[in-house]
């Protein structure tokens, strides 16, 4: 863990930079504005959900937890008639108070920077060339930011266009993190 003593500054600075840029990407930049859409007849859907009173969590519809029943004609009919989907229910208070989510984001960026520092420390010597540091940290950062959500598109129906937008954001975050590490790498 001696790498933390040597690389704490680029870990913290890069996490803060990525957090700020991430916030700007989602609040100022236009590319995520059309990623989400509302439902037709939202009021009726919300009323039905209120009656069901689902706890915060992940839901799939139509649903059965019996693998044999999934193969039944009745279940196949429910799937073919649609709609099919997945629903994430979030505590409404959490959406109104973004502070805890922002803190979790900073922690996530610190964790990614920590592991990028770990890899770079073991791959590169003190005094390594800026571009070598940039290459290693940028690659690790891009993989961490972009590839973790690929299964969401493969298995859970997240549109690939949404993943592509995240990959663009991830590339920017990785480049910023890599530049910060290259700049602050121990000499």
C-alpha cells in the first residue's frame, strides 16, 4: 500500500476533477437530454404503482420466479402480449436530496483512481514518462468507467445508444484522470 503514500494527490485530484466534469456532463451538456423519456398515460401508471406500493428495488414484468413456469404457454403469451420491462423503484426522498448520491459518486471516482494508481504503480517506475503514465491510467480508467455497464445492455435492455453515450463520457473521464496522474506522477 506504499503506492497510496506516493499517489494520494493524483488519486484525490483526479477524483474531484472527474466528479466536477461528470456533474457538468449531466447538467449542462445536451447529449444526455434525450436519453430518458416519460411514459404515455404516466398518471395512470403512477396510480397503479402507488396501489401496488412496491418497495425500492428492481422489478421485472411479466414476472414469475419459477423457471418451469417461464416456459409455460400462459407465460409465453404474457411476454408476447407485452409490455415487458424492468422497473427500478427509488425512494422518493433520495431523488429530492442529491447529497448522498453525490458523495457516493465521489467515492466511486476515488475507488477507480485508487485502482488505477495501484496498476500504474506496479507497471511504472517513479519518474516515468508522462505519456506512459497517461497510457496506463487512461486504459484502466476507461475500462472501469465504460465496461462495467455493458451487461446492462446485454441482459437488461439498456439501449446500446445509451451505453455509447456513457462510453463517450467515460473516455473524457479517463483522459482527465490520465492527464492528472501524468501531471502529478512522482518524479
